[in-house]
C-alpha cells in the first residue's frame, strides 16, 4: 500500500523578529507514515512537532521540501491534500455562540460537504454530545469541548486524523472514550497520527513512533523495537528481612522499595543478571523470589532527547 504521508527534506525557518534571530524549526525532515497505522510523533517542547502538523494542515507555509498527503502533493493539489487530513488541535478554538450541531454544520460547509452527505448526528453520537447538540459551546465543559474538536476534525471523513495532545488535561472517562473511538476509526481504515506527552499512551496505542528533537528525526522505529532499545533493566528481589548489601558490580544501582523488596537496576548490554544474583548469594542472601522489569518508552525518550 502507498504511504498515507510522504515528507522529504522538509524545512521551516522563521524569520528574525526584533532582537530574536531567525530560527530553524525543521531541519530537513524525511518521514513516511504508512496507511492504516497509528503513528506516534513525539518530542520535547519546541522540537518542531506543532510546526510539522501545521504544515500538514496547510496552516503554515514550509520553507523547503516536499509533502504528499494521501498521494496528493501539497504544492500541486493543495485542496485535495487538505481534504485528506483532519486535525484535532491542542487549543480549544471554537465559536462560543455556536451549538455543537451548528459548529459541525459550518465546518462541513467549509469543506464543501453536500448536505445529503453530512453525518452530523452520527458524529455527535460518536463523541457523546447528543444531549448537548443544541447547547451553546461556551456552556460545555472542557472535556466536552475536546469532544467537539474531535467531531469537527471528522466532518469531511478524512483518510488521516491528526490528534495533537488530545488528552492534555482531560479526565480518565474522556480519555478512555477517546481511545475507544480512535481504535474504532483505525479499524475502519483511518490513519491516525498522535502527538502526546503521556508516553504510556504512545506505548499502548502506536504501531510506530518517530521522535523529533531540535527539528530533526532522531529515531523512527516500530514501538516494540524502540522499547527493546532501552538498555536499563531492573531486578526486583524478595528476601528475608533487610540484609546488608554486598559490593555490587560497577554502575549497578540498588534501592529498597516500600514493600521490602530490593530493586537493582543495571545496563543489560554491559552486565548479565546472574552476576548480580551471584554477588547476593555469595553474601549469604536468602533469595525468595526474583522478577524483572524492562525499561519503558519514557526511558528511551529521555535517552534520545537528553541534551
């Protein structure tokens, strides 16, 4: 299958303003996103994620490079490329005097969706706003406003849905509802692009992840492979009492947990677990049970973006 998005040599330089020098927000991004995937786009604040999303949405003009969305080159077919993508922004931008129903109807009109092809009622049901369909948007709670943003991104039935920090500041109920709907849309063939600071969400949801830092892609791998890249591993050891720690190999960190177990963290590429266990047994430790904990996506993220 062709890629949903193809990005080649994408650059964005913001001109100098006042005393602030020119800034290279994107420095030659090369990235492809497969059709039908849930793709994570991660990076620290200021890394260039929002700039790239705004370029995809047609809200920011690129400085150089090529962007193709669902087979449509942005420079050659701008209308078709924009129609292929829907963006749920991080900011709560909506007309406070429009009802959710009116907002969706206006959004559909802006995309040129004929009235006979609109699915306003289905969208309101999908995001759980049927009962608030005719209320003023200003009267909606923060969580309901986020639901409305999702519905607005879907009015034209895009092939690609971009979720920019969709669960920032929302409660658990809304988060579960959102991910249930996202999985359902993906099962129907929609490509999902997710940016989030909740790394456990990316770990659970995404098929592949690209990490951007300082305007460049520092890594792009399947989520499973990225997690396997983590070098740290932890042995959680259950023993009797709290015996004194013997000398352990270099660069091994040990700490007692609140439940009375010892957590020993080490570099799995430089050291084997049996050396740690042998050191404890050699000191007369009665080892009752041993469990291992792998590093998570947060560890990988920090190791790749530190500095």
